[in-house]
């Protein structure tokens, strides 16, 4: 695993590309984004579920099971409650279909993340097939970000 810490403004670019199949290279850019809150133990997020190709939805993104694994790994208790899925949203300009979700994670972010109260997480699939998790949180008036390959 690779860890790195940068201090400064958060710039989370989602370099996304449209592709009709889901091989590791073509799936690069698939993502899920969520926040882990200490107060109330809430997890709120949004995930890519499809791309628009010639006006049709082509399934893309991480499975709900994989998203749950990411959150379980990032949760202090290691346990994630039942998911509640929201209404799917289509963004024709970006060629994406996204779906919001909510869940519970007792204890908030895992101490390994270093977030004092809340952490925002962006997981993107890389061209080599690995998943890169980018964590960001506020500490002492500054935004801190770190990365970890899964």
C-alpha cells in the first residue's frame, strides 16, 4: 500500500471516460464518493452506476457489495449498516448515471485515516485495475489529504 499526505486545497478531479465494456483499463475512472461522519455515524455518498453510450445506459462503476467493502475498511468499527439507495440521476453532459446512498458506520472514520471528526473519501479505479482511495478532512484550519491504494 502507498500512503502520502499533502496539505493544501483539495482538488479531486474525476478524469472520467465513456466506455461500453468494463475491463480494467476501460473501467478506469469508475468512482464512488462518500463521507464518514463521527456525529451520528452517518455515511452519505454517490456512486457511478452507468455511462451513457449512444444514448443508452451501459452498466459501469463498482458493485454495491464492493462499495460496502470500501466503507467497512474505512469505518472505525469495521461494520456498516444497511444501505438505503436514492433516486438515480442522469447527467447527459458528462454521460453518467449516478445514484446516491446512505448507510451507518459506528465510530466514524477509522483512526488510520487520521480524520478528527469527518472524512470525505473518493475511490477511483486506476488504469492498472487498482483502486485509489483519496481521503480529505479538516485539521487545525487546514485541509489534509492522503491517498491509499487498495
